[in-house]
């Protein structure tokens, strides 16, 4: 039976690794460069899928893996961040205030506007940030997965039947010349 | 038998261009909103981009005295991605290279940014905001060029999946 690469295992591993890195102080700052760590999570997921599959992985599978890795990375990142904050003795309220001040420093009107954000409290804001990160990390995870598939998958894509011909796809979605068996992953 | 809504591959580049245009619009929104008398909305748009960018004012372009949503490098990246999607919409043949050598294209696109990072960190060249934007733009062009064929292939795969009802 052909291996197809375990999507859940690949996504969990990538999500945990890059989620942890995202929560580590200074290292997590790499996410400030267009979520580069989350792009890496998606790319690593694709790499693991490629290595664990005997047949070329599809872009859909890579995208799904990247999305899953991005979603998994969010709670891992937040737990890691909290853990480091406690270990390092940080003041979460002070950091929250600093983040708000930086975001609104350019305008007194903006500072007044962000008073509403302060009033919501750290806990609720972290919940909202978590929701926002799930959305953003999902998107960048998909992007990373697609880029990873484009970079790491060197085997020819599986031929697919032309729609409307009435020819159903074979069970394993691969049919080589004269119906031969699929190629074995050379790696 | 296709899923409910999957764009045809030929529509992928235009749709991506629209999404990228929306993102670029959000990037320049804070100065425009602040200038129109909506500082609260401007601040909220900037906060939305906070997980994606450090937003350090000294490394960010300003318009009407107000910083954009993201730093100069990120602005360049998003602009480069948008230009790549626009180029794909008009069928530029340069994307053929991105289809076949995605790794090499991405590496070449990232090289200027890495070079600038090394040279500016070592003090050999000034860490100019414009240079950050230009190198970010090159990175965005390469990334966008690789993303278009990837999304086209994804839509083609999704379009050929049988529907859950078997119809």
C-alpha cells in the first residue's frame, strides 16, 4: 500500500515546533517579518508530507497541512509566551500598556481611541488577539504549505482525468503509462 | 463534479490581485483615515497588523505625518506580491520560471533582503528605509510569482474533486 504522508502528524509536529519558537522571546520576533515562522510551519509540514509519501503530494494536501499547522501554532505560541513571561518575571499588564502606547503613539486622538481597548482588559484582549492570530496564522500557514509544496516536491504531478470525459479517476489517483505502477519515492 | 465554489485557474490571478489590492489598501489606510478625521479607526487598522509586523515608526513610511500599517520592508513585500499577481493576471511569461524552479526563485528573491540585513548590521551601509522597501519588494515579487501557479494548481485539484453528494 502506498504511503500518503500523515497529514495530522506532520501538521502537529510543525505547529508545535514553530508555535513554540513563536512564543520564545526574541526568536518569536521573527513573526514580525510577515509571519516568517508560520510560513516556516507550513513549509515544514509540506516537507514532512513529501518525505512521508510514496506519491507526489497535491497542493490541496499541502495547503490543508499548512492551515492546520498554523492553527495549532496559535495555542502553543500563547502557552509558551505565558510560560516565558512567568519564568522571566514579566509584568503582563506593563507589556500590554507598552504595546498599546506604541500602536497609538503618533496621535493624541488615537491614544484616546485606544482607551476603549484598555478598558476591555488584558484577558479579553488576549482572547481577541488569539482569534486574530488564528485567522492570520491560518492564511500564512496555507501560503507556507503551498510554497513548501512548490519547493520540495520534485516528482512529476499525478495526471488527472480531463473533466467531462466520463472517465473516473483510478482508486489511488495515479495511472502511469500503460497503467503501470506508480514510481517509488527515490529518497 | 466540482465543489460549490472553486475559481477556474484562469481567474486565480485576478482574484489574488484583488486580495492583494485590499491588503495594500489597508496598509495605507491609517494615514487616510486619520486625515479624514477617523483616528480611532486608523489606530484599529494598525493594531490589526500588529501580529504581522513590528511597526517601528523609524522604519515605517509616513504619509500625512501618520505611519503606515506596516514597516517599510513589509510594505515592499506586500507591494511586490501585488505586482506579481498583476503580472500573472496579464500572463507574463516570467512566471514559467517560478513554476519550474520555485526554490531557486525564492532564494534569489530573498538574497537582497538577507544581504541588506548583513551589510546594515555590520555597518557597511546605512539602514535606509527605502532600501528595506526595495529589497522587500523583490522578495514579494518572487513569492507572488511562486504563489500564483501554486494557487492555480490548488484550484484545479479542488475543481476535480467529486461533490459529497456524488452528483
